[in-house]
C-alpha cells in the first residue's frame, strides 16, 4: 500500500470510488465539485489517496481556502470524503488505526495549516482524536418564533447582495463573492448603528421544518444579543428554526434552546481557536449537504 497526494489525473478514478462505494446518491457531477471549486486556484493537491497495485483503494479529500484572520491570510483545510475499500481495510489490520488513519496523519502533518471537519460520523470520531483533532463544538443554539414582537422596528434586515456588499468590509465581500454559486446566502441585520453580517444556509429538515443555519457571522456578541429578534424577523412559520453552533455566540443567548449535536465537530490547529472556524469553504457547500 502507498499513500501519496491526490493529483488532477486521479480525479476520475476518485470520483468513481466515491460514487460507487461511498454514496451512489451523490451524482458524479456533484462529487466532481470537490475538485473544481474556484475560490483558490493554487490547490496544492486534492487530498490523499491510498493505492495498491496502481489502483486507488482509499481516499481522503482536502478542500483548501485562504482567509483573513486578525489581519493575516491563513490557509484552512476541510478534510472530507474519507473512504477506504473494505478489502483494503482488511489487508491492513496490522496497522494501528488502519490505513484510513494513516491518510489523515499524512494530510494533517503540516502544522501551519488549520483543519476543520463539520460533517464527521460516529464511526470516525475515535480516529479523529487519535489524529490530533479536538472538539470544535458539540452543541448548537436553536431559536423559534416568540410570541412577542417588541422592539422589532429597531431592526433592519437586508438580503440584497449589492446593498450588503456596499456595507461590509473587503473580507466579507470576498466571502460573498466566493459563495455566489453555492447554497448559502448573505444576510445583514442593522440596528442603531450596529451591523451584524451572516452567511445563512436554508434547508428543510425532519417533518418539513425550515431551518436557517448560520454558517458564519461577523460579530458573536451581537448574534447572542439579537438572536431571538432575528428569529422573529426572518422565521415565517412556528415550525421554522434559526440556529447556530454555540461558538458563534459570545455570551448568553436569550430565548435559545441548547441542543446537543448528534456528532461533534472537530478541528486541528496549533494557532487558531474554535471561534476562528465556521462552516464555509467546505464540502457542505460543494456537495449541497444539510448541516446537522
């Protein structure tokens, strides 16, 4: 078995592996989006592959992005689509943690990069911890519409991309531009000179519940303070929900219910703290996934 970086000439074979063996419900066209995103042109690789007799038997994807953090550009990596053929897993039983863990170790050995996983499964959490990942978040805040509409006239909700782009700074304008073609939308809330910018993913979950999930926000303190008012402004039905991971709020979030995540989110970074990580520039957008 050999582990090496995934190259452009591997893409078709990787897509076949993922489509046939990992999830047939995701079309080949959707899988291809993991490799063709345009927010970074200088992709160092496409993750890691495990090969045996010149055939790819395992894959761990990597989605790269360069983002501004405290005035500096840092590189994030979203590991994704972690899969090993069952026969290959059996062949490497003697390796502690298996070849899958070796893929993750190889991908994440560069300590100058910052790794985040928002869609792991219960089957991989133990391996993630062994690979040096820590819990990013294990609960979220959920708001429903309240019976009171007091003081809502103080708030202005803006959804027009052009207007929002004229208000936010260059960092957030770039975020908007990078996600124009993906299933996430900008939302700006303004009140008494204060501005809160968010990227929101809207989806239907469970019994026709419409969820508005915060994928990123500019001001965790304002989100904590304004969360209930925002819910009352944007939720159309009592079955709708407005939600964010706990780390997106800095302070008590009045009116919110704290809900444990089915599976925690994870990160690996020597320099960045949990509040530096959101849900953008990831497989969530590229594969059109719903945030749990």
